[in-house]
C-alpha cells in the first residue's frame, strides 16, 4: 500500500524584519492560515488569468475574422459603386455610379492617410467620397444596398474605399 499524503506541509518563509516586528505585535494570529489564504488567492488569480488569456485569444481570432469579412464586403461594395451601370432602383433612388471627382478624392485620401489608423465612420467616409458633409444615411443609401449599421464599421469602410481605389488605379492612366 502507498503512503498516505500528509494534509499539511511545512514551508519556510522569510519576511522583512519590520514586517516580523509588526506580526509579533498582533498577538495570537494564525499566520499559516493567513499565508495559505493569500497563496490560494494568488493561485486563483493566476488560473483566472490563464483562462482570460484563452478568452482573449479566442475573441481576437473572432474579431480578425469579422474584420476580414467586413473589409471584403466593403471592398466589393466599393468596386460595385464604381462599376455599376447608372440606373434607377425600385426604391426610387438615383443609383448613379461614383464620379471621377469622387474617385480622385478617395485616391488622395487613401494615399495621404494610414488606412490602418484612420478613424473612419460612415459620416466621415461619405464626406471623403462626396466632398460634402451631408446626411451620411442618404449617401450610403445611394452608394450601396448594405445596411447602415454594417456600413458604419471601420473595416467595411476601409474596404469600401480600397475597392473604389482599386478600380480607379486600373483605369486612371487611360483617362
């Protein structure tokens, strides 16, 4: 038969002389129990930290995937905005494609800004493209069928501008 493990183990701890003096003044305190409770709190915090590290890694991966999906959707919508045929739509909105001046504004903006750090909102991107600070909802209803809450996502907007610029880069030397 194996030996039974003792329920308590001896540990030697060293404390500052000042701390030792203060501890002696406290009288009848079970310092082993106090230290054990502190050890348990520390171990629990470390275990929670490891769990949170896993949660953070998982959520970062999900965010990266959502950001990539938003960028790809925006990129396609931006390309579509430039290349579509000028037609009316069932909602009665004028669905004209992007103009040359809008493409030039986007080109200047993208070339002069770090797009990874650009603080884009639906309103600022609409202003960059149209050159006006009007109603962003009206602009986006004209530019795309994508819902405004999706449009007001920085990755979607980066993609939208990138898609417009890609098309412009393909044709600008032929203009």
